[in-house]
């Protein structure tokens, strides 16, 4: 990372303390886990057939995270972050800095990615802690924590979210509006989930890799790691599209 990009990213992190993006990044995983932990804890008879319980706890939460919570969190973070710049009318000052125009956009993509990855990290930490508490409920038949499965799910989720973040960052720049961002996130994730197992075109969607997490309930299937390079190339293409779009905007010119 160049010194200019590091300096710009340090300035971007300062802005987080004056916005709701950190609140969204923290509350998104906590709300999901709290709700599912309560549901899980009072559903012994329904959970028992899906033994071992700890594996089902991981599957249930990672599916909910990748198909619903993460897309919504990425949409909210991107929209709130861009809205902060629009409300402050900050571009006149920012664009006078001795930085290439595209650096400002790359910093936004990097910042949004770090926030969603940090949210995933909090999700994994609390997921393990709540799972440890559920072990004390013998009727759930939780068993030991499957560390290998947890690491695979976490690594896959971390890579799968990059395309979603790249798309939502560009969308909130080009078409500002909270409802536009949230609608796109829900509709895109739903469509990708519908296409899973039917056509490889699902991987052409930003949510395609994340939607594949839904297949873990069918335990004979494996996550499509071989498609991960396609997803990463799509994320890079979306970042390039957003960078070009930002540089060509009227308010991004001298």
C-alpha cells in the first residue's frame, strides 16, 4: 500500500467515529446471533435430528450471514459512508489534496471491505462463544466445536463478501438512496440463491459465491472453492468500474 493510500485510509478511519458505519458493522452480527441463539436454545426437539448440534449451529448462522445479514450490512455501510461525504459537502476539500482522483474511491472500497471483514470477525468470535454456552444444554446434543469447519466457512465467507462490497460501493455512489441499496442487496441475494445449482450464471452475480453457502445444509455437497477466482475477478472488475465512474464524475474533476 502506497504512503498516499495509507494516509488517505487513516483519514477515512477517523470519519468512522462520526458516523453510523461502526454501529452497523457491530450490530449486524450481534443481532443475528442473539436472535438465532434464543431460537436455537428453545428448540431442542427440532435441533436434535440435525446432530451434531454444533455443526448445525455453524451452518445455520453462516447461511443466514451470507444470504441475508452480510448483504444488508454491506449495503448499509456503503450508503452511510457515501452519505457522510454528501452531507458534509467534503469533495471540494478532498479533491484539492495532492492525491490521484482514483485514490479517493479505492480508499472507500478498502474502508468498506475492512468494516465488513471486521463485522465477520466479530461474528465468528461471538458465534464460538454462544456455541460454548449452548453446549451446556445437553438436550441440544451440541458436541465439540468443529474447528476445521469453522475455519473453512470463515475463509470462504471472507472471500465471498468482496464482490458484494465492491458492487454496493459503486451502487451507492452512482444511485444514492438507502432504499435503493437495501432493495438491490435483498433482490440480488435472493436471485443468486434461486440460481444456485441451476446454472453457472449465478457466479456472474456479486452475491453468487455468498449464496452458495446455502448448500451446506446438504452435507454431501462441498463449497465451490474452484469458482473463487471467478468471484475475485468479478470483484476486481467492479472496483475498476467504480473507479472509472468516480474519476469521470463532474465533481471528481478539477
